[in-house]
């Protein structure tokens, strides 16, 4: 019997930064790549969903946290800190606990999804709500890490990007080659940076014994920001980012330049999607594909649908959309119908006939 060993052990030959470090893992990675038949038909392409919600804490952050916390442990760190819109804090708290470290998290004023907050608290992190937005939190976290004995585990920590690049390896391993297009939500822009690095590294140093053969090409990277938090699209920072997709409510991404490089080097695009398009895609994924994601995650699919409407999807192209976080992180959005009213369960008595009627099985 063999179980997936986590990204550090599975890809140790491709993670030189981790050499000699202790391995702190919750067996992250190894997430499914799901063929989305209905979405494929709708956009006239072959679409797959990289379902990152199935990581141990429910988001892709775990790939970068196993590496960041392992490197920190190798340096003898006792404490870590991060700024977060929620998922990074949940992941940092879990991996810090696993490593026996303390964890401080700085979250912005305003909405953080309840599932994410509960995780950080459950894992014993010290939670500070900062009078400011995510970008202010990151500035503060950087200052603390410079002045005090605490490791910064945001994606400005190079070990984070190293871990997250493994998702691109898994896509190539599953498809036998890179896709034509890779769609991602963009917030702080670490993940688009990481995927692009992963694809390039796999091409430069192919897996020659892979069953399907080595990668022969690179995808076009398509990144999507929320319209109210779209600094890269606008070309300038956004002081007061706003979107219901709280995960990507970021006005001045730390990896801005790297995201632009990924876009330009890959012949890709970075565009904006509205909250309405995000919620439509969110609903479509759960109701048509059986895949429940948090709203921020649905930005990749919202972007694909908008691109299709604009005639930008090459017919028959092979496309991967990363859906970055689990729907249970922020479940409130599922309890609302498309017209904005609350979903209320039908009430029935303990009676087969009335239950069957309510289910539409009778008459
Ligand atoms: N999707 C989800 C679910 C996220 O939590 C994030 C980022 C992103 C997409 C964007 O990824 O920042 O690499 O461009 N969440 C961070 C956090 C900022 O604090 O959890 P990115």
C-alpha cells in the first residue's frame, strides 16, 4: 500500500531548496485533475479543473506552506507570521502546529470567510485584525519579520513559490504534456508566478521516463482578477480593493512583476471578471460539474467563460482551470439563488407521499 507522500517527497529532485531540511507535511498535493464535460462543451474546448480545494486545509496554499515551514524548521525557527485574506492563515496555522511553531496572522479589516478564520483559530494561531487592507497587512508582516525573530511565510518567501510550482508538474504528469491554456485567479500573484516556473522547469528538465513522455511545450497563462481589485489589469495599484471574492481582494500584489512576466513570456493575458461573473461561474461549477469551490476560485472559470464569449478561446484547445479553494471555506454563497433570494428547504411531514411530491417523484 502506498499513499501520496506530499509535494516535497514526491518532487524532491526538483526542489533543491529543500535539500537537508526536515519535511513538515500533511500530504498536500496530488489533487485531482477533473475533466469538466459540460464546461468543455459550452466553450468548445477540452477543459480540466485542477481541484486544489482537496488539499489538507482546503486550498493550494498547502503546497507552498509545506516548503516554507520545512525551510523555516531547518533554520530552527520557532515562530511564523503571515498576512492573509484567509487561506494562507489557515494553511500557515496548520503547518506551524505540525512543526511545533507558533503562528501569528494579520487579516484585513472587513470580511474574511468564516471557514478560514475558524481554521486559523482551531490550529491555535494568534489572530490580529488590522486596521487596513491586505496590502497594509503584508507591509506590517514584512516589518515584523525584519525586526523580530519570526519567519514570514507569505509568497514573498521564495520557498512558497517553490512548493506551489509542483501543481504545474502534476498537470503535466496527468495530461502527458502542458495544456494550451492555463487559467488562474490572481490575487497577490504568487500562484501564477509559481505555475509559470513549474511549467518552464518541467520543459527544461523533462521527466524522460514519464508514461506519456516529456512535456514538449508551454501553456499561455491566463490570469483573472476581480474587477474591483484589478491592479494589474488597470496598470496601477488599487487603494480600496472591493470584491465578494475576499480571497483575491488585493490592490497591490507582491508578485506583480512576475505575473506580468508570466503573461508576456507565455503569450497570455490578465483580465478582470465582475463579481456577478464570478458568482455565475461558482454556481455553474457546483450545479453542473459537481465541484464546489469558494468564489475567488471561480474567477478562473469566470474568466474562461468571458473569454469564450469574447471569441478568444481557440476551438478544441486543451485548457486547465485551477480552482484554488474549497467551497466549504465560504459556503454562504451557495445558499443564495441567482436572483439573490435565500434558499429555504422544503418542509415535509414524515410521510412518503408528501416527501415524494416535494421531490417531484409523484404526479
Ligand atoms: N484563490 C484563493 C482561494 C486564494 O486564497 C488566493 C490567495 C488566490 C486564489 C490568489 O492567489 O495570491 O497567489 O495570486 N489568497 C491569499 C491568502 C492572498 O492570504 O490566502 P495568489
